[in-house]
């Protein structure tokens, strides 16, 4: 049984149809990758293993609909879904679209704390820090923009921890104001002026929009405020932003480059649970074949498109590799008698953060007769890369804390290996590689 379902169902007093829907959502999260770029055909195939009646998403992305009878409590179910997705998957941003003004106003009331039908009544984390509610009526004020000065939270709480729930009315999105009132349009009007500059940031490969969204929005807003000092009307400002957004973005980017720096961060360890259930994986190859991992690969540049099998110690039947040295390392794990089992971690299996927002998944996790290892196989030319070293230091600290926890509970110690690809040969043992490539933080 999923560990989150019972507490949520109990706290929100879910009825049987609501609880059943929550259980379906939990299973969907296990089957489907919660990522922006998803292969819909592969995702649909994975989904149909448990839900064979599903025929199509009818969208360019995975889309599911829950149909409940009138009066069952769809708004409360929304609250249960948001709570589950936040607790289990770490999702913080939600969008609720109302079909008309009546339901729009009711949703805002039900998602507002201290109202009679508050949907999160009894949810502890939302009692301390209620979700930020952004609506079609207040979004222009800047609510929901990731700006620390606008967020109210208890001292010591992370500034990027708030849940944002966007509630909009479809009629507000598909209408514009005219002298005679609202008129229908096919162009959405919900857009802040600074977003004209913000969308231009995506052309720069050295900017991680998700990691630095707060800073980027702040800089774009400053440009708009500067334009307001000499342009008289909102239409004048809009005209400049529409026709000169890229040159303005170039100026902002040039100033950002002058102040770019990266500093080492401290690490904190949190023990939340003793084990994680492995997710089902579905791999496809470009030619539809599954190769034996021990067979040499001639087209090494295409190895990422291939699927490999023939494993005895891997916890998955099939695996994919990013490079041939990774495949050769898997062969070492398969032939070394000291190795008990291994796997290639999926996203979210190991919560190792090498900066405030970026997580790291090592190439391999291995259990031997005497210990546990996290292993990374890297090009020799990348061994001193700052990002590679930042990830390695975070993994090393993770292993230190995992070893301390294991010592208290009679389990095996952990070490982290950072291995250059030139050192990986199928005739070597894991012990030999570990002797030469344990990462100590240098």
C-alpha cells in the first residue's frame, strides 16, 4: 500500500470513489514519467499494462480525466490530488481551469484558508504554509512570481518551497476588454509585460530557466520599470517590448555574464525512509533489438539508442547505456563474483543535490559482499570539470552519511567511485577499480 494514501484519505475524509481515484493517481505516478518531454506512445503502452481500456491521450502529452458523479466531491478530490503530488512527487505548481465564473469563484473560496469548505483542512504542511493562490484577478500584481520579497513564510523555511495553485476562468483567458465590454479572442491575454523579455531567455544555452526563474523574472521586471520612466502609456511599453525584446534580452544577458560565479555549497542529510520501491522501466531501441551486454558494439556512437539484456545480477531485465565504457563497466559487474546485484538508478531514486535545486543520479549503484558503491564513469577529459566535481563531492558526502546510518543499523558501508573511461576494461575487477578511483574530494 502506498504510504501517502491512508493519511491523505483520513485527513480529508475521502469517500470511497474519491479514495479510489487517489489510488489510481498514485499508480499513474508509478507508471508514468512526470517529465516535460515524454514519449507519448511509450507512455501510453506503459499505462495500458494496468489500464487496458485507455486508447489515446488525445493530446501531445499524457492527459488523464477522472469522471465522478455529481455531488461526490470533485473539489475535495482536487485537494487530495494536489496534496499527494506535492508529498510523493515534490510537485509545487498546479493549474486549475474553471469553465465559468460561478465555479471559478467557488474554487477560489474553497482553496482559501479559514473558509467553511477549505479543501486542505487537516493537512499539516498547508496549515503552517498555505499554498499561494494565484487567480485571474490578482496575477498582474505579481503573486506567484518566485520573488523572496513577495513570499511570506516562517523564518528558516526555504524560499522556493511554496506550493502555487493557479486558478483561472476560461472566459478570462479567451476574452479582451473593448469599449463595449468583453470580446472573444483566440489569443490568451494573461501575460505580464516582463514575460515578453522572459521568453527570450530560452535562446541562451548557458541559462537554466528553471533554476534561475526568480532572478530572470526580477531582471525582466527591472527592464519594464526602466521603460516606464520615459514611456507614457502601457501601449508604448508593450510596443517596445514586442519589437525590441531580443535586443533588450541581449543587454540583460551581457550583464549576467559579467557577474557569473559558482560557489561550493554545504550539504545536509535527511533520512526519510529505509527503502524505495523500484519503478517499472520501459526501453525501446532504434532497431527494436535487445543486444547481449557482453557482445562488443561496433557503432559506439549509437549506443545510447540500443537496449541491452542478458543480465544475471542487474535488478532490471533490460538496460540502456550512454557510452560504451558504461556498457563495459556493466560487464565487469556481471562477471565479478564479489558483486551481488546492481542497477542504473532512475531519476528520483537517489536524492543527491549538488546545489540548491539540481539533483544527481550516479551511473550505477552496486552491492557487493562487503559494501555498497555509487559509481560514475566519465570521459577522462571531464574528470576535472567543475560540475562533475560538484556532483562527486555531493555523492561522497551522501555516502559518508549513508555509511554512518548503516553503521548504526548493522548494514554495509558506502563509497563513491569516479572512474575515467580509459580505466574501464572488461578484464578488471570492481575491487581493482575501487582501489584506484575512490573519490576523496580532491
